[in-house]
C-alpha cells in the first residue's frame, strides 16, 4: 500500500472538493498529520487558534464549560467535517473547548502559514473564506434549530 | 365567635351569612346591657346609581338586575315600575299577571333557599344544608324541589333563573315551541 | 291517469292531490317536514297538513337581510331557500354518538374496570316536502361526504336511507340565489323521489302541481293520490315556471375555474379586505347546506360512571377548529375565511369530486356582515373577468 | 332506544373497541409506551404508519400512531403526556380498559423502497410511528439495499426504545445514528440537529426512499437537506399531524388544503404537501 | 365531612352573588356534587370556616378594593385550581363602568358620606391580579357549564366550553337570526357562546353578557350597527354593560366614543 500524502488526503476530503489543484499543493504545504487519543483535549477556549483540522477519522466534541454544570456539548463533528475557523478571524483564538470523543486522525493545517498564503493570493483567500462561510451558514442554521427546541412542548 | 362571662360578653360575627350583602357585626355587652354595637358593611361599592345616568330608558331593568343575583326580579321590576311611572304608563292584564308570576317564582326560590338551606341547618345544629342532608336527605331534597319550582317559574317566563330578560314570548306564542320539535336543543348533560 | 313505475310520465295534482299526498305520508308514519313561517322567516318544521304550508308567502333576500313578503297569489312554495337547510335533519346540530358505563365508584375494579358502550339506534323517518334543486344537490354532496368514502357515517346513513324527498322546482329565486351558475338548479335533475312544479294561478286561485316520480317510492306515492294525466300544455306551463326562475337568478358565480383560481390566489390581498368585514361568527358555515365539519365532546357525569360522546356542528371560523399542540394553525380571520372559501369552492373538488357550493345563497343572506361570496370571487378573479364584468 | 354496541356493528367506525392495557413502559419523563389487547372485537390489523384514536374513559380521545405491532393482536402506542387525555392514557396501569378506534390513515408504504435504499429520519417522538417501519424493513431485509436510521432528539434523556436501539445497533445491515440537541459530557454520541446526520451518510439519490417523522419544523428542514442531497420530493415521505377528531374524513378538522390528513395521510409524499406546508396561516 | 374528596371553595368579591347562586341553583345536581367534593368554604351556603388549602376555588366578583386585592392573593395561594365564575371575575363586571369615569365623582353621587366608602379607581378582573386556570363566562354563568366544569375538574378532563360565538348557538338551536330577519341589533356575532342563544331565541338581540368570543371583529360589527341605524352613543352603551372592560368590547367602545372608524 502506498503511503498517502497530505495532498492526497486533502484532495479526498469533501471540504476541498473541486479546489484548484495548484491551491491544493499550496495548502498541503501547511499541513501535517495528527492523531489524538480518545478523550484528549484538542483545543481550549481562549487559546490561540494556530491550527484548524480536517477530520479523517473519529469524532470530536465542541464543549462550553459552565461553572455550575461542567462541560456542555454544543456540537459534535465527524470525519468529513472541518474543525475550527477561529484561525481565519481575529483575534485568532478558540471559542470552544474541543475534545476527541474517539481516536481521531486529522490533518492539522497551520493557520499562520495559510493566512500568509491567503494574503499573498486573495483568490485563494476568497476561495477559502467562501468554503468556511458555507460551513458557518450550515452550522448557524443547525444552531438555530437546536435553539428552537423543536422537540419540546410549547409552554 | 363568643366570649362568655356571666353578665358581660362580646359577640363578633365576621360574616353575616344569613342576610344578603356583606357585613360584620360586633356587639359588646357589659353587665347585662348592650354597651356597643358596630355594623360594618364591607361589601364593595358598585355605584349603580352613578353609572345608570345617561343610559337609555330601556336599559335599567337589565342593569339593575345585576344589583343582586338572588333577587334580580325585584330590581328589574323596580326599574320597570320607575320607568313606567315616569312615562305615566300603567300595566295590567296578562302582562301584569306574568310579572307577578315572575316575582312569585323568585319568592319561592329565595324563601326555599333561606328556609331549607340557611335557617334549617342553623336551627337544627348543622354546619350546612349539605351536612343536614346526610341525616335528613328527604327534607333537603324537598327544599331543593321547592327551590327548583321557583326557579323553573322564573326560567319559563324570564328565560333563565338568574338575571332573566323578561322573555315571555315563548308563553305568549305556544306555537313557537312546537316549531322546535324537529330541532331539539341540546339535552342536559349526562347525570343531570 | 295511472302511473306505473318510476319512469312513468308526469301527472297533475291539485290542492286536494297535494293534501292527499301529505295525509298519505303521515298515515304511513312519516314525519313530513316542510317550510313553514316562524319568527319572520321560512323554517323547516313538521307539518300536519297542507294548511301548515306558507300559502301566499314569499321572501326578499339580500346580503345580510331577509324579509318575508306577501305574494299576490296563493303559491305554497313561492320563495327561495329557507333559513336553514335539510342538513339539520340528516346531520343534526348535536347528536349523542354513544354512551358508556363503567362500575360505580367504590367497586373493587372501578379504575381498571371494563365499560359497556351503547348507541342510540332510533332512526327518524322523514319526508322532506318542498326541497329545492339546490337543496337536493346539497344532500347529494353531503352523501358523498358521509357515504361516499371508505367509511360511512351510521347516523347519517340511517336518516338518509329512510328519507323521502318530495322536491319542488324553484319558481321564485331570491336576489341572493345563484344556483344556475353552480349547475344546481333551479330544476331538480336527480336525487328526489318526487319532483313538483308549482304553477300559481293569479287572483289567489288555487295553484296546481306538475308531479314527476323520480323513484319507485315516488311513483308509488303518486299512484295513491288523486291526479290527472299531464297535458302538453300543463308540461309547458311548468317548464315556463322553471325557465322564468332561471331567468331571474339574483346573482351569478363568475364563470372561471374556481378550483384553479383559488389555489393560485392564496396570497391575494382580497383576503385581508374580507377579513376586515368578516365577523368570524360561523353563520355562513352553519347555514350552508353542505358544510359538514363537526367536533366531538366527551362528557361524564359527576361520579364518572357514565360517559357520553356528543358530536356537534363545528365551523372553520372557530379558533379551536385547527387546534394543534397548544395553539391554532389558523388563528386569524383572514386564514379562517380563506380556509372556508378555498375549501367550499376549490379543494372540495379534490376531496369529493364536486364543488361544495350549490348557489342557495344562504351564506350571503344570513351573513350578519352581508358578505357575498360571488362578490369575493369576482374581486379575487379580477383580471380574469375583465371581458365579462364591466 | 339503545343497544349495546359492537364496535363492528352499525355504529362503526364511531364506537371504540375495548382494549385492556397489558403493559406500561416508561420511555422518558413524560412519555410511556403501553401495549393493549382486545377484550372483544379487535380492530383490523394496522399497518406501520397508521394511527388509532385512543379514548380514556370519560376524558377524551386522541390520535396516536402505532409504535409497536407485535402481530399477536396487541397494539403498542407511545404516548406523551401533554394534555388531559394523553396524561390519562399515559397513566393507564395494566388492567385499565381504554377505547380504540382505527386503524386510520394510509401508512408508510415501506415497499416503495423495494430494491433500493431506505433512509428513516426520526425526530423526537417521531420515532414512535417509524418504529414499525424499521421493523418492517428488517423483517424483509433482503428486499432492500442500504438501510439507514437517523434519530434526533432533544437530549439523551429523551431517547426512547432503548431495547430496540440496542437491537438495531447490533445489526450490521442497519446503519443507526443518533444525535441530540444538547448534552453534557456524559453523552458520547453526537450533538447537533438531526439534519447534520444526513450529510454523513452515503446517499444514492435516485435509489433512496426517505421516511421522515418529527415536529413539522424538523421535517421541513430535513426534507430540505434530503433534497439538497439530490432526493426527489416524491421519494421523501413525511407523517403530518393535524387536529384529527373522527379519523374517517368526516369531521373536517384535519384539512391541509386539499388533503384530509386522517384519510389521505398522515403519510404524504413531500411533493404533495410541500406547497401547502409553505402557506402562511395567521 | 370526609376529607379525601377534593375540597372546593367559593369566594366572592365585588359582585351580585348570582354566579355562586347558580351552584345552589343546580338543585338536581347539588347533593351529587356534595357527594363528590368537600364544599369547604361557601359563605352563601352557610359554610364560613376557612381551612387550609383548596383543590378548586370558584371565584366570583371583581377586584375593587385594596383589601380584595390582597385577599385574592391569599385565595390563589390556597388554591390548586382557580376558576373564575362570571363576568365580574372575568371582565370586571358592570361595576367596571367606573373605569371609564372618575370614581370620586361616582362616590360623591351615590353616598352621603363618601369618606366612609373605600374603593379603588377601577374594577378589574381576577386575571389582572393572579393566575387564573379557567374563566367561566356569563352574567350570570350557565348552570350547565358550571356542572360541566366541576365534572371535568373531578375527572381530570378539559371542560367542553367553546369560545365560538352566540351565532353558532343560534344556528344550532334553530333560531332565526334577529338581525338578518328582523333588523334587531345583536351582539351575537362577537359574543362568547354558552347561554344557548337565550335572548335571540326570544327575539331579543344578544346584549353580550358572555363577553367577547375567542375570535371577534368588533369594528366590523360597529359598522353594521351603524348601517342598521344605531347612533354612536347607542353603540357605545350597548358595548358597555357587563363586559364593558373586556378587551375587545372596551377597545371597540373606546374607538366609537373617540369618533374613530366613522364612515
């Protein structure tokens, strides 16, 4: 079995579907394979968001810590999802705690590296922001539905 | 509530349940003589005399009925007579008879209420007519039947037992009832 | 002058013949129901003889207004739709569907106890005398609702199957009538046992009736009453009565595809306009001869030993009509009115293969706000009608 | 004159059949599943997706779908106690006799998925009417290719049918995914609305039948996600709720435009009701 | 009296006693009711002792004094279920006509010594003060609805009380519409059902004693009353009787009084 490169892994991931191959090369240069054991922290609220993760295997949870209740899970992400957009927007800090629910394999992409490449090539920047905006729209909609409490009984 | 001493005592009734209208009574007796009497009417004022001003002459009977739900006919009739007096009208014949019947119905209902449901339990040492019924059900049932007769009379002439509307047309036009033969009004609830 | 079977030709009845028909029916145990005068309007009621029929009475109906009037003849059926329809009798405003009993309180197995269900089985035997074409059509439409689907309504079926319909071709449509444009009148086409055409003579001479049997039961009835064979002149005279009625329809439903128009007009501004006038009082739905909505009420006695299920007329103008999960789907008058009109004239086709409107005009006359559905349709149809309406 | 009614007699379908509660299982804080068996004439055998009118003596009648059809004449109903009648039914201990009318409505028509994939999407209590559909698929598993069950609910505590879930998850030929709207870290499953699950499973749009049941908003968003994934609206089936009182299309309360939900539904192809569902009532 | 039966209390505020009398007027059901519930406080029936808490409180009358405003809080706290009975408790009653005037003037007109008379400036419904579980309409309430409510309470079901209009009951009863066929002004189209269309059945227009229906369009009815020849003063008065302060009636009468909505 041939070893798959970061570029191969990114190229197969739905988030980068139809991305200009030239950009794929560029982005792959900022990436590295990472592994997290089950139940280990991946990121912590307030910390610098230096990376985002392209999830390949295993699910992760986004938690909010509430003093009286402990961590509350606000979302889970699965292989095929992309974790983290804080690297793209100032002040580049994580908004949630992130935890591996299962053994996780992912490609970590260096945010600082990628921001530099986006600044150098606004077309790449536009493409990436566009992709993240799509994800944000979907997550916003999901969040709104969660807030609706559709399964609850009208008071 | 009674505090006894040989020649001095205080009677305090916080709610005079045997008369209509809400009042409390306080009687203080010292050395065998009434020393102080206080009657406190705490029934909230409703100002009928004030808001009747400016109403049409057709309206007082319906409005004054609401002074008392136990004797609405008395107030309606008073209003009717006052208006008729003001207009110089005298009513006689069948209409007067119907009014009397309406009145009689109210009297029967009201007296049965007082005799059977209020006074009898007092005289016989029961907390209420319902407690009385536990020992003397047929008597209470008789009282209720009498009361119902009075109410039925008001209902037939006035349309309903409380705040009737002098709707005697059904009586005056017997055919109107038969017209409803094919169209039964709702029947009373089960167990009624 | 013998009539043999349903297909036999028409006969002529004079007053004595009509009276004999009523007597025969009563003698056979029918409750004969016919229009009578009560409280300033025509209402259906039990009659004991032709003398109870409203001889010489007519009506004047306008949006939101009904008045009786004296006719200058002695017609017994010289008026348009009475205040309410025959629906009252076939689908009564309030019915007890069944009762159930369970052991009285204190019984060992009270809470887990079995219960027994009983239903009322009394079946009325109605003869409807004087039903109009629009009304007979309305009965046929309710037949589709209550009898035409996978489930039949037992109470309706019992009353309907026994009911004898002696219809009358309409001679005197009101200003609010539009049965012609709904293809529901003024001539009775089907659904009756006997169809009469009343020919009123001037100067208060007795009217006479052309009678046609539409069923074996109808023919059998006509055979038992004195009659004369109908001459061609009599038939012509009767035809002229109906033709005259058709020519004097007070209103007209715009000639458009109502089903299509309404399904495309759910956001028409006219709904807001009519919602300003509509009182949501339910009158239109309850006087409508085809409206069939009902609600059930479960009732118990005080001890909880006896339970009863009642069914009563309901209306899409009631807030509770569309109740779901703590709220009502249609909570405003705009929605309620739109539901009524789009159902009556539009989606009724989807559900029962016919319009729900027969053009009897009751919803127009008895609307306390005087809302006229033909006018509402005209407003909604708007541009579609430019060539038709000035 | 009155007569003792047989529910199959002349007053059918108005008269309830007598059924005795034989078991009562608490699903969540406000939801129970009862099983009932006939005391006299049983109702006709129901199909998955149909519903019955359940009557608590003297209290009232409510439409409740069949959540279990063991096939031995017993009926399973999962009831959420929200009103007086549902509360009384949900509180019915074994031995209680209730009234049952039905079965009403059209059912899921699982067979429409013959030879293709089945995707079942349940939101909250919407799993109840889908449970017999899941079992129908599993009973003739060979007729279908891929089978997916996606379940969304408010919180882990609101999950129902734990035994069935364990059984379904134990099968290799059924892909079961569960997500909740909110959870603490004691929950190791997914968090997020049920539509997020749709993006995670492989879908062969031209060859998939989707059965969807849950609150109306959930169904609207779910159908949109399915359509985004390429499904034809005709191949998406939803089960709707309206104020159903008679069950036989006579009372008029459950109208949705041209549809009588009790008769034409409660299961509809989304293509048939999408436009009507978009009408704004106020 | 046995205590395992649910205890029922009847309370009176500013009112005429007619609604609570309706309970005693249920002659055929009264002893049966007494068999199912423990009537624990009912001054009109001679039961005067207040004990603890009540499963069901029937509240008659409106709040017109500071004392009563306090007392209703106590009643609410002592009651598991609180049902208001009648137009006073539900809408402020006829005495709410003061709300459209100056109470000081009213007081000086009626009483020789107004300084002895304690009252608030308004007569308000119970629901303006405490949570109400159910409102029984009517001036007075209907006997059938009262028995139905008690029966429903006993068996834990929703009472069959519809908020449709009086027109519904007229049609159900077979009445001929007094407005359409007789030109008689009638509040039936906007009035809550429950009386079984009593007045129209006797050829009188409905005078709104059950207050507004669930869904009303009073402004449209005002237009119709004007078309029928009623003067604005008359329209204001017809809307201002026993339910004058109920939202829909009040808004309509105030609009007419302010000269709004004139053609």
